[in-house]
C-alpha cells in the first residue's frame, strides 16, 4: 500500500519538493551574506539603544542583495505551500480513484478501507509536514537577525511563515483536499473547493482566529497631542478621526483608537476655526484644541513575548481540525462509501 500510494502522488510531490529545495538552497547560499552584513553594520553584539540604529543600517544594507529576494520568496512559498498541497496532493489522492472506480478493486483484496485511507493520510500528511517543517525551520533560523532588527515577527504576514504554524497549515490543507475529494468524488471540483477553503482559512486566521487565541492586552493612556498622528476630517460636518500609530516595537497592534473621557471613540465635530484646512495656523492651533478635549489613546495589542505561546495555540487549533477531518474521513469511508 505504501509503494502504491507513493506511485500515485510522487509526481506532484517531487515537483513541490524540487521548488522547496531551490528555496532552501538559496537560503543556505545567502546565510553567510546575512551574517556578514549583521556584523559589518554593528548589529551583531549591539546593546541597548545602539541596536535601533544598527538594525536600521543592517536592513538597509540587506535590501539590494539576493538575500532580501530569497526572504520574500520563502515567505511567499510558505503561504502557497498549503494551497499546492491541498490542490495537487490531497484532492486528487482519493477523488481520482473514486471518480474512476478503481477503489472497488482495492477493496475486493485483503486491504481494508481504513488501512487504505490511513496509508494515504500517513504518506501524504507526513510528507506535507516534513516539507513545510524543513522550510519553516530553515527560514526561522536564517531570518533571526532580520526579525530582531525589524521587530516584526508578530506581524500577521510574517507570523504564519515562522515557527511551527506552517506545518499545521500544510497538514490541514492536505486533509481538506482529501476530505473534499472523498465527499465530491470529482477531482476538478474537489481541487476548486479545496482552493477556496484554504484561501478563506488563510484570510480569516489573522483577522478572526489569531486575535481570539492571542488574548490581546488593552491599555489606555493620555493622548500625546504633540506626537505623530494623522487626521481625516469632513470639511462639511467637521467629523474627524485621529490615526495614531503607537510606539510598541515588537508587538502586534490590532487597534489604536482615540477615545473621549466617556470611553467612546472620538469623532469630533472639530472646531473649524482651530482645525481643518480653513483654519489659520491650524498646525499650531489644532493640537491645542485637541488637548482641551481630554482625549486618551486606547491600544489593543499582543506582546511580542507571546510569539511562541501564540504559535503553539494556533498550531493546536490546526492540528485539532486536521484530526477531526481525519476521523470524519475514516468514518465516511467505512459507513457511507459504497
């Protein structure tokens, strides 16, 4: 059964593996470049405030080289990998046999239905986890200086391409493909539905699932009217919104809102003689007017120190979904497949 399963999906597996090897080879070849640039710019071994300037210099020196290109390519690959695994590994693996009817010949032999499916899940799911794990591990180690200098590994776009989360997405995508193929029994239809499910999951995760898992912290502090912020205003009604980007380096800020003393979001209306394009010297008078409004800044954020906690929580959810789909598929093939 293992040999037959490998024969069935070896072509897409080898094609995907070749792409991953190219990316990992590129990361290996540029590893020395990243390390050398970090040393030359003084980022390696820096301490305290000096690390901010050294980190910026390191990131600027990194931009023109191949290392930056491979970094972006590896992140993109870890986002594309679940879709590729689900579409080309999972969906056809069972749907093709159900569509052609060859599964009946297998079931007529000594191979049980559960064993037939379990072998497919073990070979395909194990290969998906291995490929995603190797690329993610190498990228996480390779990008340590970059993550330290930019302090953005909690960024939703970067977070899903680090640590163990890519393994969870790859294995879940494989199971989504297998389950969809088992239910629809049509290869092309299963591939299309699998793509929609995986893309929907990847879009929903950072906006719905991850904030719920992260249990963000909420802080309220007086608004610094002399700090950096933007203002959007309606010239007709005077309704205004303050756009403040708090200084929380390394944290994932999910929302930042200017609120009034009652706790509601501040929306004006503005005093058009003090703020707005028609006000004389509005750059000076508007901050003073805002200061009199007794505003506060409410920031909801996830501390950077919770990176690995959030990684394990999200991986746990993905693993649980994978297990549920696996058990459902085993039940379906034993009870409902005829």
